[in-house]
């Protein structure tokens, strides 16, 4: 989950902290879910509360089976130490228990009246598992299924990239072509190539990050108006200078497809890809022409769900405007990897990560696909997300396995896809590292770690309480972390670990966070140190501040706390670094309240991502 003051949409995301366990299921089913998720803390608690470690979870499946198939050595040792004996996993061929375990995991904890998701697992073109859970439309009681259309967000990008590379095969353009060839007069257009756009290395600022953007997305927009917004934003860096995810690049690429093909984006993709592959339930989402039975998007409102912001997908274009089904996405992957979409040479280009480093210090993004490794296996995929929808499509090319998950609420598709891959491929996956406390390290040197670390999507706060260390990312729950080695810690609630890296002087300078094959390098924030001030001064700052485009920051006082809230976002705690300067606890952003004549506050300066917004106070 992202807690940005400037909302970032359609971005490639990864899970940081655990899914919530089922609250209504029996203890044994909750135990199974905890084992699947790798939540050692929950496993211990459930056993203490009476969960039977030798109870059958399904016919012929016991808790030890789940731990072994998921590669949870630490949990396997825990279960055995608590008396677990029954297991069948070693007696079955690899993958034989996968369908039953998948059903056990996916059906656990989803209420009959909640939004839902659809999943597909296929191998060599054959469906191994394909089902829906929950509701596509809550009010109507319409169930989600394998053929339910969902908006797929940034999974769209691989279709846009494939269209560009197909036009390249046809000799109609080249990835070395300059942006100015297609958009004459575009700022620095002679410096930006199509490959820069494909690989997110153009430096063009993402239009979805601009203040006020979210206030407009429910209304239709013409493509030239979006292009004008993109043109007017300064570059984030020189073209080819580094990697930074940008929806602007793919919006422009979608328009380039139209210019070169001489047809609309949706029509061209339908003719070149969807029809030949039999993808009958995939297309460009257009208001007034929505696919029959499509899922509606929802978001949590307390304990219940409510309709999410309903995008007019004209705002997304080639960056994220397609809808599809898990079955159609399975057909797409089968065609793609059988060279029915692109030739081998084009796929090699599409799957070659750019040489520029991202924030983690690694390369992972190619041209419309992200390339990574999980438990020793190579995977090619992409995630997607916009208000009310999340998606993930991945291929394990050496194993010919496809996993697709589409959801119409916050159901962490990437995490579910990872579990499903484990169930079918565990026999060829590398073992997971043990999560065990290293003796003699608890409490030692802990005074060096507390601070704030910038994850980009939020701030990780590390706090010490005596001989214990706690971590909290953004507004997510706060969890204890445990020593695994020198400067290295792990979570018991999820399979993730951090290593505190030091600079040349020996001081802790950053965090290296590893989880699910993803690596995040988070620098320590040194400016944002809390000072003590009299909360009475907060009254002078309470009010609404105009960020432009209909977007405002509402500042309120809650006892001795100062809070800030942007539209459609949660309230965020503001911490003082001086009497006039504050920073958000959950995200790397700062505000400085500006006094006018007579000392009364007349506005604020908001600093985030190297940019400052001057927001006058509204009367």
C-alpha cells in the first residue's frame, strides 16, 4: 500500500507486510493461512490457543504438508517441536496437492458479501487451476469468476510495448527513433528515444504524480490535454540518466502506436493480438462501452467496502486502460512465449533489463516487463493497480508456468501469485533461508538503528524499546524485528528481512530490505529529527491550504498532535523539526508554515521528491 501525499497510480508495486489472517474460519484453517504466509508469530499464537498441529486441513493434507510445500523450514521445525507428526507431502508427486492447498488458502478469510478476485494457473497451455472468489459486483451479488473482466492497470504496459515492438518488426519505426519524430516541439524531444520511454529512463515526469491529478480522473479527457500536462512538467532527470517509473512514457507510446498504425489503440491491439489469440474478453475500457459483467472497483471504508474512485480510463491510455480476464491473460502469455506475438529477437529486447540502476541498486525493468528471480527461478511479469483494482501477471519461462490474479479490491495479487507458484513449483525451487534468532545479539548495538528510512512508497520508522527493536512502514502495523546476524534482522509475521548498511565512517546509512525476490534500498533520512514544541502553537496552523487543481491539504489538531490530510487519503501525523517546519511520519514529505504580515500564517511550502509547492491558506 502506498501512502503518498502526491498520489501515485498504475505503478509497479510489491508487498511489504503480511496479509490479514482469516477471522471467521476455524483455528486450523487460520493455522494453514499463517503457514502459507510465513507468519511464525501467528503460528505460535494459534497453537497456543489450541490449534491442532495434527488435524487434517483437507483430505490427506496436514499442517506439515503446507510448511514443506511452501518451503517454510523455520515453521516446519516449530510444528515438529510442538508435536506435529502427520504429513503426506513427500508421498505425492510434485504439484499433486497444489489444487487442494490453493483452494484452502484462497477461500480462507474472504466473506461471502465482499469484493473478490479471480486466479489462473496454467502450464504448457493447460489450465491447472482457474477459479473466482468473492463478488465482482457487491450490490448485485454477482460472483467473480475466471471470465469476469477486470481493469488491469499497468499490466497494460506489456501490450503497449508489444505493439511498439511489432511495429518495429514491420519496419514502421525503431526504438532508437526520437520522441520529436512523433511529437514535434515536445520539450527535449530530440533527446528522448522510444527505448527510453519503454524502459522508464526518459526522465519525463509521470503525469499521475502531479498535484490535483486524482481530482480529475472520474471525468473524461482528450489525449491532447493529457499530452499538454506532460509537456508542461519539468524533467525529473536528463534522458537516459537513470530509471524512474513513469506513466507518461507509456501514455505517449500508446499514442505513437495510433499515429504509426493509423488506427485507434484499442482497434490495433484487437486486430494484431486479441483476435488472433482468441482473447474475446479483452479490450480498451471506454465509458459507455463497458464489457458485460465487468467487476466494479471497491476500497475499504472501515470494516466494510465502498465503491472506489471510478476512473474514466481515457486518463490511462497506453499506461493502463485495458480490461481483461485471467483466462485471456493466460492465452496472452501462451501466445507470447510461443513467439506468436513477437519474434524471438523482439522478445529478447523486451526481456533485457535496462542497464541503469533503480533505487535498490539493481536493474529489473526491461521494456514493459519486470525481470526478477524468486527462490532461484527466473520470472517475467508485471503488476497493476488503480483505485479499486489490482492485478498481477507472471510467467516462469523455464517451467512454462503462468499465474494471473485479478482483484477488485485490496487483495495483494502479487502475494497470491507467489503462493500459487510455490504450490506448483516447490520441488524445483531453492530453499528459503531459515528465520531464527542468532544467540547473543538481542539488544546489542540497538541504539545505532532507530531512525527513519525512505522506501519511496513510504517511510520505515525503526524504534527501540529497551532490548527490542520495532519497525513500521507508513501507516502499516508496527512489528518487532529479530536479530539474524550482525546488522541483520527478520520479521516473524512475514518472510522479510533487513540489513542495516553502514557508510565509510561506520554509521548506519541505509536499509537493504529483501522480500519475495524484491530488494529495496532505503536511505536514512537525516533532516527529519523530531524536536519538542508546545502543542499550543498548532492552533495557528489549523486550516485548509490550496495545492491547486482542486486539491487541498487540511491541517487539524488532534489533542497534542498535528495532522494533515489530502483528499481521498488518510490523515497523516505531522512531526515538528522546528516551530514552523514539520514532516509527515508516514511519507518523506515536509511542510513549512509561512507567516504573513503580523505573523499570521498565510500559507505553506510543501517539499516532496525535490519539488516545492507553495500552497496559500484558504479563508
